[in-house]
C-alpha cells in the first residue's frame, strides 16, 4: 500500500469548525488517492481542504472557502473547459499539486464533471446547481457531525 502523505506542520484549524464530511477520491492523474474534508466555520460558511495524498507530491492543507472557489469558477471566460490551473490563485505561493487535488475532490462531490474522456478538463455545474449543492452540504450540519 502506498504511503499517505500529510502536512501536519501546516495544518490549519478554525475555532468551532464543524466537520461535515471526510472522504477520498482518485487523483486526476489516477496515481493515488486524495483525502479531503468538508467543514463549516462558525458563520456556517462551507470550506474544503485536502488532508492526504497516497501518490507523489506535497500539497497545501489550508481550508478554502467554497465561496472563493465559486467566485473563481464563475468568473472564467470559458466555463466549458476547466483545468485545475484555474484554482491556482487560491494557493498563491503554495504547492502546485494542490489545485489538481482540489479539482479531484470537487469532481467527487459533484461540483464539476469531467468532459468526456479528458481526465484533466472539467465542466462546472451551473450557478444555481452549484449553490444548491453548497446548501445541501450545509444542511448536513443539523443531522450529523461526521459522515
């Protein structure tokens, strides 16, 4: 079994953070499994962060607000063909692997879907569906602490 990489020295915490879901998915490259968690802060804003990687490469495990991801994805000129590099501004000065790992997690959660056989290119949900998925995840906090 491949070794799981973590970045414990950079782990970020939010006071009163409420973890909604801990999950994993295949990396976009197919070379490893990405661990991630979805959580709410004390203002009920949804966040996502990468927590582990069984493949090669380091990553940033900072919490990223879904609102920031939404702002980036819906400000792009060509939303029909998204690459993980579109998410790089969220990790300025951080690992170049993290945007691809985040895109894999977003794909696993249904926020983006692959375009045909193109592993690295995705299409985002429309804005209404994107917001509905965020609200659905936020509602999980009323029923459970961890899925």
